[in-house]
C-alpha cells in the first residue's frame, strides 16, 4: 500500500492504522502530511477509545506545539533526528521531565489523593528519543511498582484493557504501552522488564517486543524493582523493523550506568536495521523448546501452533534442533533456585537499595530525598503487609541494611550462562525459538495466580540477562494471540531481530484489533 493511500484523509477518519515509522517519514518528506496532522489524528483516536482501554496515566498537553516545531524545522530545511515527528509513548515507570512519577501506586499519585513526585530530569533513554525527534504523546499505565506480569489491575489509575479483546489480560507490567501500540494509539512505545514485562504484554497483544541484554540500554531514571540485577528497557512496536529503528536510538553506553564500553562494537555499525533481512533465517540453527529447558508442558493447542510455526521457520531456511538442553542440567539448576515463584523473586532483594538510589536521583540537589522520607510523607510503606513490595520474609532486615550483595545472584547468572552457552556451542546454535507461553493468555478477571507457570522464559532469561525478541505467531481458537520468542547470547539483538524480521515477513500473522467504544 502506498504511503499517500495509507495517510489520505486521516484527519477526517483515522487511517493511520498499522502505519510504520518509514511510511510516516516518507510522507513527511513528500509533504503529504504534517507532524501536527498526524499527532492530531492520534489524539482524536485516543480521545475516542481511551475511556474503554485506559492505556494512559498522563497525556502530553503540549504535544501539538511540539509537532508544530518539528514541522517548522522541516519547512526550513533544518537538520532533523531519525524519528522526527514519530508519535511515541513512555511507560509510567520511566522519568519524563514535566510529568509526575507515580510508581503506579495510589499513595504517590496526586490524582488519587497521594503526594506528588516530579523528576528533575528526563531518563537518559527519554532524552535520546527526544533528541531523535520523537513526539511523546503521554505516559502509559502500569500496576503498582510494576509488580505484576498479567495486568495493571493494581494501578491507581485503574486497569488497562487488552486491545485485541477487553476480556483478555493485557499482560504486565508494560500494560499501557502494549495497549497503546496494539490499539494504534501510537507508533512506538517504551517498555521495561524485570520478569516478563516486555515479552508478556507483547505476546498478549500481538505486537513486537525486545527484551534487551542486561545493560544494553541505560536504566537510570527508571523506577526499579531489580535495577542492579534484572531491570531492562526495550521497544514495543507493531513491526520488527520499527522495533529495530527504536533500538538504534535507545541502545548504547552512558556514564550514568555501569554499562561496559565494549558495547560499542556489539551494536551494528549501520544500526540494527542494517542487519534485518527477509533471508536472515537461511542456514540459522535454532534450538526448540523441550523438557531439557523446562518441565512445563505445552497445551495441545499451543503445541499444534508451535509445530506449525516451526514448519514456517524451516520453509524460510532455518534448521531446527529438538530439545538441545537434554542432559544439560539446566532444569536441575533452575529448580535448585526454587519453584517458579521463587525464581520470579530471585535478585529482587536489591529493590530497597535500588529504590533509595532512584528516589535520591529524582532531584540530586535535594539532600532530604530518600525512600524513607518519601514513603513517610506518603503515609504508607509499599512493603507493609499486602503492599506491592510485600515480597520477602526478611523485608525488615533488607530495609534496615539495604546494601548490595550480588554474590548469590552473580553465581546463578554465571551458571545459567555457562549452561546456555555450552548448549549453543555443542549444537552449533545461532539461537533458540520457543512459544512465549505454554497456553493461551488468561482472562483479565482470572488474575495473576499461577501465571508464571504459563511462561517458557520467565525468569530464566531475566536472571541470565540474555535478550529475546517476541513476535506475533498467530492466534488461538478463542482469538487470543500466540507468540514466538527468538533468544540468543548476550548482545545478539542484531541477529535475533534479523531472524524475527524474516519470520514476520514470511508469516505476517498480526491482525489489527478492532476497538470498541464505551
């Protein structure tokens, strides 16, 4: 479909559905549309459907003025960033100057009767996106402290609904970002993950998500759950190419984070989009899900869908290896950490240290800022019984002595990496491809109970710090999305995006949701 056909008359009727970054940039270049017109079209769509989906916590009141500035610069022939005029949304957990940071928790939301915290600076990743010319439409809903992987039901702003079907769980904790992208409220979105929070919403809403290697993207200015061990940022988009374009801006070294400088030669010289290709699966050796990785069983329908997509991968030139983790000791080691629930919490005991550091950085010039002072002012502590951070039996000890001790976590990460890299070497693998969930997603009303049992990669990939790309893989009979995840070694995002792109182009499973008004 030609760009002008996609964009024609979008002011009168929203025809920007499924529009891509390059389609918009091309239309801007040809003078077919202005950023102001595009942004106005998105604002109109959000106003029409937001009450029924609740993707946003805050809208950017200056968004049209920002779009006009981009248009003026373009008119004057001034240099523009690679995302100039592209609408984007930011997860509530990420600091944006001028917007409150609420942690998704009522006591820290002025709108819910709590106190207000205002970050003095943008998170580095937000600064990068702004410098690239992206236009922030608003911030998106999360559960309290991002501490759920099924939904945003505990948010002060109320639940977010799945754009595919309001009855399905939207996935969490990047619930609002996923709904905004899947529902065509925005082109791009910033998501974050500690234990499934990029991949779960992406899989649940038939979009692309990139759970990046630990430390590929700076997480300064992001409300932490496990900032020292597991937290990562990544893109949500409707296409792999758009996710790659976004990752080009987000990734890279900063002195604000302990990110290794050697990353400079891990990022493709021409950017992540330079390595995506429809032929990227040819000759790729991919390991399949099996009992050597997990004792979880796939439902009959998941198995049928998975086998069908394996055939598609083989048609595209991939070579698949059955259960490469057999006799690797992977399952035994994972279970030595604990059951699914225990692995979900592993490494999260840094939260009190990380929270204190984050809150102090909201305004580095304010010596009174600390986690203790903020929660005292709020009149409630999140680690109290049944609070969002009531996670550990020894919470009191962790609060009293919030020092970092990463010895056990580092040992576990290194052992996971040793086993995974050993399997890749033994079978000469380029990566792995699994179904993201063992069964269809839960209904929103069912809640989180047992949800960790339905995922194939949480928390093993979060503890190991490895990357994965989630891609739409079809639909279950009940209409809920099925997704594949492409996984690989540290810093292998380029290779994974290439394979995901080839698969996406060969299958084109995503269907744009039909939204309903209130």
